[in-house]
C-alpha cells in the first residue's frame, strides 16, 4: 500500500523515535509498504518518520545510483534500530542532497563519507559494517530522520534564509509531487 510522505514542517519529522522489537504490530507489512512507497516516489531511502511513524526503521536501496557510485551496488537494506558512528579519517565532502519530505529542493550538505553502522535487519539479525562514499551519505541522511533532523539543518544560515519561503510553502502543502504527501498545515 502506498503511504503518504510527510512533508517538511510536520511535527513527526522532529519527534523522538523509539526502538522497535519483533513484536511491533504488522512490521512485515509496514516494511513492504515502505518499500512500495519509496520506489513509487523514486527515492533511494525512506525513514519511518517520513511516513508518520516515530520508530527507528529505515528502508534503503541506492542500487539505481551504482553507475555513478559503485558502492551503492546491491545496497538494498532494512535498518532497524540502527546506531551510527562517524569515522573522521577523511575530509568531509559537499554534495547535493534532496529529500522526499522536501520535494523540489536540493542543497549542498557537508558530510563525512566513512561511517560504521550497527543495525538489525528485518529478521532481527544483528549486523555491523563500515560504509563509504555516497552510500554512507544516504545512510546518514536517513539516520538524521530518526534523530529528528532533516538535511536543511546542515546547510549554512544564509542558505536557510534563501530557501525559507520554499520550506514554508512545502510545510503548507504548496508543492507539486508525483506521490502522495501529508502537509504540516492545511
């Protein structure tokens, strides 16, 4: 089932998220719906707060980007209760980021592109792995959603001023999308 993507300004995008257990109601269905919603929206990642759930759950698949970013090949993953560690062995990189919750806007965001991640998969099997390059950026972007942050929190104050009216319009639902959305204000 296609779920609406909650837009910038909706309180759920800033809410504290809770860890989930195997007993979480209809978890397999929720994960399936998140995959369907993400692919239908042409995203490469989707965090539960973006569909109105304040839980620590992410689906991501950057495989479509593998021609430009080989590290994204075979990157389809479900991340439950992830814990992220930044590895600061390389200089942060500025790259453009967009977000399904902030449609029609992209901004350069400075991020370290080497991380270590611990998580549970959809079968609650524990994993630990290091990620680099653009795939680490996708993971950090989605992880931010679990921490009540969006990528525009990482842009300079002057850029925030310049995009403020666009963000306000998105919060009011004054934006065109090819996918279902839920605005913060009606």
